[in-house]
């Protein structure tokens, strides 16, 4: 910092802080959030972030549907969620306050751009009077700052238009927040200088705004105290902040490279899965062949064709798209070709709430095809875990010759967290056996261990053969309507999936390995579940937790784990789809659901509240 | 990129090499037999190794075709053959990929994929066996069935207007569009051969009889005793002259065709010299739309133009990225962006 004035405001140590930035989409909210994230990451805090975009692309300025937000939670301890409730709300207009106030913690801080709190904006946001002045915010600490005005004054001499000057006001606000949480501004200064190196006057203005905001907060004592969050004890290594979408794309690129094959990605635009297509389309130098199909069905069918011809072949979609792909996935089951179908789940049914998260497609992943058509199913548990599970999805699909559904969701793909970067040298190669002797080749011959058939692709002389959706004779693969052959083949296809259990890790339990309560989640509920259970264990509660990432087949020790607990609590963002499967598959255990379908992820507090209720009501007796 | 076909010379092959061990199970008298025989006859001449041919199909009588070809084959699901073929071509552009489809498979349930495969100019050859009926499902009206047609699903006559496959393909700007007749074996062989040599999306409509559910459907124009007066065989660079005694001609008058004696006075119309390489498909479209009894019907190649194919462009972008940035380093990719180190 240029200014080295003695800090007189007391500094308070806190262990975790959650901040939400909110404003119009034109207010640079996502940018402020990502810059704050980078500065925080470099300080060594653990963190987790979640943006919230309006469903409308360009809702009118100042209106409620136009509000965009970005939430970051950071801590000196390991954290797994972007925080239940913000402690600080930074709002750039009345609409942003209106939309987000309900989430703010009692006694939380509101930093508001007071210049936007004018009658015209009150009307758009549905306020009758100025909420900053009418006493309605008594439960909070309100810091109204004339940000637009202060920023314009700081840049009075800048060679910029008024519009350009106003556009940098988010940096002023960011500077204020940097001071409030004792973050250095350097990472953002560097970023701005690089980003605007062709417009040095803009770069200079943004840096001036940032530093002026910081110094304003420092010198004016508008805040009675400011806060420090100490470094977290994180594993040494190189890190980057990564979203679930980026991690998914990188995992796919890595897997194709490790399998030594081109990557084909066939997809039709759908929220929130489209971002995977956008991300992969950037990686052409990695021989990534993206295909924007005419519809969901073409996307999966082209993926099947690409797999048949020897690519690592992936299709990505969200719920309604998975429904459309069902028939073709059945074809991949019958032809025993490896494809990965990524389903970024969103709130359904039908168009539902496209930008909101849900876990409503587990039952469809298990059963959403006609006939006996089992597929392998995985689910990622955190944004960075999408990297691992995308690689696992490819590995299992190609080594076991099966379609595989990888479930993520809107919360995971948009959320971000620090990712400790793997050393590429340490990633295992994906071995593929394609050897076939023309003398003995059987298109539906099977590996005795995995039951996988050989992946023989066109272009190999002497191995010409035909596959298709009609039932195949065991071994030869010629069309067969023989009743007993059909029964054998149905059994073989099921057994092939079941045997994947030998090739996946066992389920790990955190906490005691047996006891009263096991909280068992799947996929993206990991963060809320582990946070709640860890908190309660430190308070002396006997509760264990485990998270399923391998759903079909289940880990081989799952049945045993379930039987060691008196009660299995299954939190899901649906009405109990996993719970029903567990109750059918592993009867004799006591299951209880915790179900939420609001388009929002679980809060830590919601899991805790359920556990407290169980303990208080004596259900366990 | 797989380079198998580039390293494998095509050995001298015969028709026999392309006959699979599967018993052909079409109805006796079905037009499909003739297409299969001509295909097996021309493939040895194409100069592609047998292992580099892939036949893809959807569902329907015609879609059993891949089982009878001793090549790589993929019998997919209803209407999706073109989509599967697109994926195959993206993964391995060196393959010669053929899609065998029918009027229901290709233009009803698979109409969307057909449109996009053609307009993208994916290098696949599409053979559309048009018998103007659903055969495998036992006799319902298809999208090419005539208005008023009596079928099991239209007992008092179809109330729909038929689609013209050639017109559809030209509108989609397929780079190769042709029509032939299953009973005209020599003509069919020459059209198939031309399709095989074309680079880009090739669309071939084959008039074909279903002697069980729609017997004689093209008889009006293809019957031995009438065909020379009702079929115009298109030949590049030649005027559209036809008839038993080559005494009839197709003339263009404003935006319509006129048919009359070759020696009739011009009267504002002019004789057409067929140009299959015209970049503007308008004339090809008008020729494709000529329908008996208003007009004789054209067979042969309507359009044959060379444009970059989807797979060439797809791989071209990858080559370009690799020459500009080098084949990507996974380590660098993972370690890109804003990173920081925890000691």
C-alpha cells in the first residue's frame, strides 16, 4: 500500500467470514468477487465461492430480476461450502438489498452504495421509502457510502468519460472491503494492469478507485473495527481456484490424454451444462473435438458413433436433455460402447428452474431407460472433485465398456474452491486393451475378469464386424432372438456393471466406524454434511458421515457400513431417491430422509438442525 | 488422429469380399436386394481398404443393410444413423462412411438429423431407399406417401402432402444430390460410384418398390414400357433431351419447366444444358421438383459441388491450434490461470 498511516481502528480476529457482493449485472459483481477470491486465496485462507446469476440475460437495470450476486466464504479452518448466511452484504443498489437481505445474518454488516438509493430505484426495487434511513434495517450495521460520488471525485482528473469513470466504482467498493478484511490489494492491481495493458488510462483509473476505496475505509473510521482471518493450515503445493465446470473440462482433457485418444464432446446448448462445451472448445490443441449438435439426441448418437470409431466420447446435458437421450443410452448399453453422459442436474421436472440446483435425476440415472439397461453412475462431491470424477468416469467407461452417467449439478459447476494441482506425472494412465486376433476375434467375447467386450474400432483389417441395437448372440455378436441367449445377455450386462465394484474404492466413513447415526449423502451435499458433522463431533455428538461418489455399483463395503449404525440419515435435494434405493437394496437398516427441493443447496445449519432434532426427540432410543 | 487407412493399401478386392455370412432376410422381390448387389459390386472399385468402410443405419427394412455387408457396420436406432455417422467421421475422418436409410427413418423420425448432416457437409454418403411406405411396421403412410394414399393408417386416404427427398436435400445444400431407380441397375451402380468418390455430404434417393405393402409405387414412371418417355436421365453438360426417340426436351420458361418436342419453336423458353456443378442450386431444385404426371421425373446427379467438409474443418482447426500453440501440455493446462503456492 502506498499509504502507511498507522491503523487506529481495532482489528478483530475471526475464524470464518462470508461476504456476498450484489448488484446489477452491469456492476461488475462477478469481477469483484473473483478478485476478492484471488486475494483471499493468496493470503492462505481456505475458501469456497458461489455466484448467483439472474435467469434473465439482460433484465432492466435496477430491477429485482436483474440482480446478480457472488458469495465467498473464507476461513482459517478447512471449509466445504460457500457459507449458510453472509456476514457482510455489499449492495450496489436497492434491488440488490431487497433480494439479498433475507439471507444476511442477524447483526450483519451492510455496505451500500448510497448514491443509488434514490426514489426512482426504490420504486423498481419495491421500496416505499429509503431503507437506509427509515429504520427498517435496525437489526444490522448499515454503512451507507456515497460510492459513485466518491469514486467520481477520485477520478476527476482522469481522461475518461463519465460512464467509464462510473464503471470503475466496483473497484472502489472492493477497496473498502479489502480494508475491512485486511486483504492486500496487490493481486488486483497486478490483474488490472495486465487486463487493461492496452488501455493504461483505464488500468490507472481502476487502480486509483481500488486504492481510494481502501484508504477511505482506513482513514474515515466509518467502520468501528476491521477483521483478520488467519491463514488456514493447508497442504503445501500449488493451488488455483476452480469451478466445477472448469474441473470437469480439465478432467476430460486429462483422461483422453491419459488414454492416448482424441476427446470428442457432443452437446446441445442447455443451462447449466453449456459451459462445459464452451470450456472444451478452447482446448483444440489437445485434440478436443467439440460438436454442437442439432439436438440432444444427435449429441448422444454422435457420441456413440465417436466412441465406436475410437475416441474418448462424452456428451453433456442437464435433466431434460438426459430424458431425450434415454433411447440412445440404451443403444450404448446394447452395443457395449464406452460413453460418458454428464448430467448437470437442475431443478425439474420439465423446464423447472433452469439456473437452480437439485438432485432430482438419480432415479432417472438408475432407471430411465426401457428394458434391463444398467449403466455405471458416478457423482462428484465438490467443484474440484469434478476433475477426479470426470477422469474416473472415462476410466471406468473405457475399461468396462459401458455407458456411464456422471451426475453433477448447478451448485457444483458454478461453485469454486481452491484446488491443489496434481502433478501430471502422477496421474495413472488409462489402459485400454484393444488387441484382437482375426483368427479368434469375437465381437462379444469378454474379458474373464471384467466381462468387458473388446473395443475394436473400424480400420482394423480382418476384424470387420457388425453391431447394433438388436440383441446379440453371446460371443459372436450376430443378431439373435433366442430366448435363453437373451436372458444370458441381460444377466451378463448386469453382472458386468456389478463387477465394477471391484475396481472402485471402498466407502470411507468419517467419525466413528459404527454407532448411533450415519449421515450418508451423495454428490454435491458433501460440503454441508461434512461441515455439520464435524461441528457436531467437536461438540461431543456421536455422529459419523460418509459421501457416495460411486452410485452404481455402490462401493462393496456399503452394506456393511449401513448395518453398523442405528440410524442412517440421508440428506438429498429430492424427495428421497437414494433413500428408496438403499431401503430396497439394503433392507433391515433404519433410514431417515432429510429432503429439500427449493433449488438451493443444503445449509450446514439445516443438516445440524435435523441432527439436533433427532437427538432431542429421542428417536434413537 | 488415426492413420490406419493411410498406411493400409487397398488390396485388390472382389464383390465376394463384401458379402457377409449373414442370410439376407428381405421379402422375396424386395428392391433392397438390387441395391445390395450393386453396392457390393462397386465397392471393390473405390480404392478404399475394406476395413475402412463403415455402413451405418437406423431402423426399417433398409436398415438391415449393414448386416449383409462384410465391412464394419452399425445398426443404430430409428432415425439416428446420420447422427451416429457424424460422430464416426469426427473421430476418424479417414473412414468411408455410408448411411442406409428409408423414407420414414431418414425424413420422418430422422428428418432433423438429415437436415443438419447435409447442411454441415459431413463427409458421409446417405442412401435413402424410398418406397413411400413404412414396411417394417407393416404398412403405414410415410412422409413420402402421396396425398390421398390409402394405407393401414390412412384408410380413407392420406391428408398430408408428401416431402420430395431430392428437393429436401438440395434445400439443405447437400453438396452431392442424386436420384436413381432400384430396377435400373446400371444407372444405380454409376450413381453409387459417383457418390463414393464425392467428398462431402452425398445424398442419393433410390426409387424402390415394396412388393408387399406398396407394390408398383413408382410404376407410373419406371415401368419398362413407359420409362423412356417419363424418366429424364440427367447428364452433366448435356441438354435435357429424352423420349423413346430422343425427341422430347425440357425447357426453362421463366421459373418453370416446359416439356415438349425437341424441335418445337422456342416461344420464350430455352433448352437446358445440365450443370451439376452450378454453385446456385436453384435449377437443380426445379429439376428435382418435376413430378409425374405434370412432368417427367429426373434421375441422375442433380448437384455435385466441392466444399470443405465438416470433418476437414474440424480437424483443420485442431491442426491450426496445434501449429500455433504446439500440442497442448497437460501439465501447463492444469497449472494455468491464477495460481498460488502454499509453502
